[in-house]
C-alpha cells in the first residue's frame, strides 16, 4: 500500500472556490482523471477548458 507521503493531491477548492472535494493519486494522470470526472458530475463541465486544466495541474501537490 502506498504511503500518503508518496502520493499527489488536488483540492478542488484551489480551482473552484467553495468546493470541498479533495483527490489523491499516485500520479498526475490519476488526479486529472478524478478531477475530470468530478468536474463533469459536480460542476456540469463536459469539457475542461485549457486554462482550467492548466490551473488544475498547477495546484497538484506532493503529499
């Protein structure tokens, strides 16, 4: 099992003010998949604009 210290994290609230969703994954791609699903289901974003994708990537941190 991976330790949290070896993982990445994204807090959606860093991109969408007021959103409490937090995603964890081993890779940036893991986080991006979770964020895309979340954006579609909870924020009615059927496509993520390039500027938002860039902001998402910029807010993924190692934990």
